[in-house]
């Protein structure tokens, strides 16, 4: 089914159109980064208003470029995320589906990130989701390995404090490098010496072998070290002194190393057929290099989405929606509820059981 995807969970308004085979024919993201930059983070009210203004424009653009007459399914992110932003997307998608008498499917944002490695931007069909894929989802809100098996994605570990992307953002904000921080750090770290600063691994009790992450200690150490090096926020963020570039390179190298640290053990436990990464931090070049190198060494296939599909986009939502629709799932456009928190984090399913993202 030709699907229209709509994503408004945070600060990107995204619309995509996918053919039934997952071919991406339209994929546009309207970034609000400039609107939030003065506040060094996302302001929920500004985000919701921006979505409301941007959605009709993006839909009109999609109609002009590829035509929406042939759309047979509407897929929309229903959570988790900022509730005001989600409500704009779900109400808009529900009204659109209702008015055009099209089937509607609500999609979990995580499901989108989990299927994104199987998509491409080369006008080729998507690859089917592979059973037994081990996926590292790293974004502004998530840092977990998931195992895709039996039609659902089970989280295998979690972060005990900050998400990986959040740490990139907070370090960059403290240094005066703007928001979002990940892409800036990625570029600046290229010019620094990753061996100059060393950070010790968090000592967290892990008797059950949960392999959890913890990044807030690293964040604090990096910001303290920066304060010891000179004036922060940097007086001239366009030209950071070499010591700061070395610090950013060391920070990035450390966080990438920690993100990949549970990999060997999880591979030993679950014998995955494929290892994938997704979410904004999966666009990080150092992470992509190291994960690809790991794949070469281990002989296990590594699948990375195109960088443009690592951050929030609607192509992944349309594809996750098509997967749900193919199983016969439909949502009532008069009753599609949005949710701010991940159901698998809150054990919010029937009987208090966690509901994992379906694939
Ligand atoms: O997936 P995403 O767009 O939104 C969430 O679901 O959170 O991820 C955004 C996060 C931000 O924290 C951003 O700084 C980070 O991904 N990010 C990166 C890079 N590009 C985006 N972090 C490190 N390196 C990058 N190249
Ligand atoms: Zn995301």
C-alpha cells in the first residue's frame, strides 16, 4: 500500500510517501533547530506550534511532487515524545485519514527507528526486517540495544541516566557550541586528538549482567575538564582552541567506545544474524567507522541507515505503519490516543506487562 507517513514527536516536522515495497518517493523534514537554538534545547510549546504551521505546507509539497491521490494508508507517530507535538501529528493524520476514508495506523516512534536500517534512499525496495537483528538505538531520548525476534523488539539494556544524544547536546551547550550538539561535535572532533584525555568507565553495580549504560558522569567530567582548560562557554565558538578540539575528540571516542562495549557480550548471548544502529547518534561518523570495522572483524553483517534516516524522519514511520497494516492492524481515526512515555518503560500494557515495539 502506498503510505503517507507523518512524524511530529519532537522538533522535526516530517512527511514521507513510500511505495508498498518500501521505496521512498518523498521524504522531507522541516527542522525547527533555529527556533529552539536560542534556548539550547527544545521548547515544547514552540515545537507544537511549528508542527501546526509546517504540516499543511509539507503535505502540499508532497502532493505537488509525487501526488497524494494514490495514497492508500496514513501512518503517524503516536508516542513517545512531547505530548503537544504528538497531538498535532495524530489529530492532523486522523482528520486527513477520516476525510479521505483511508486506513490509519498509529506507530511507536521506536518502531520507526528500529525499521530505519532496512530502508534506503536509492529508489530501491526496503529490505524485509530480519529476525534476530541486534539494533543499537541511540538518540536524544534512547540508548538501548534491542533484539528483533518473534515480531517484537525487546530492549536488552538501558541507560541509567542520560541518553547518548542528550550528552552530546549538553556538552555542546555547556561549551557554547549550540543545539543540537551531536553534529557539531562530530565535525569538530575530527580535528582533535582522541587520546589526549582519558575518562574512567562508570562503576555501576550489575549483578544481573544487565549491561546498562551510564553517561552522566562522563558528561560532568567533560564539562569540568573544559572549565579547567579555559573560558566556557567559548568566547569564539567558531574557533575552538586545540585543547578543546582534543577534549571533544576524546569525549566522542569515549562515548562511542562505551556504546559498543556491550556488543561482544550481547552477540555471545543472542547470536544475532545482523547488527544494526539507528537514531540520531547513529549518524556519528566515528560510531559508523568503528561499528563497520567491528563487522569486518567479527564477520557479522552490520547495517546502518543512510545518515538522513538516522535522525527523526517520516519514512521510517510510514514503513513501520506498512508493517503494522500488513498484519491487518488499523486504528480508529476518531480515537487514536497519543502517549508521551514509552509503554515498554512504564509496563503500561494489559495486566501491567510492558508492550514492546512491534515489528
Ligand atoms: O533520533 P533523533 O533525531 O531524535 C530523537 O528521537 O531523540 O536524535 C537526535 C539526537 C540529538 O541528541 C543529536 O545531537 C544527536 O541525535 N545527533 C548526533 C549526530 N547527529 C545527531 N550525535 C552524534 N553525532 C552525530 N553526527
Ligand atoms: Zn527519534
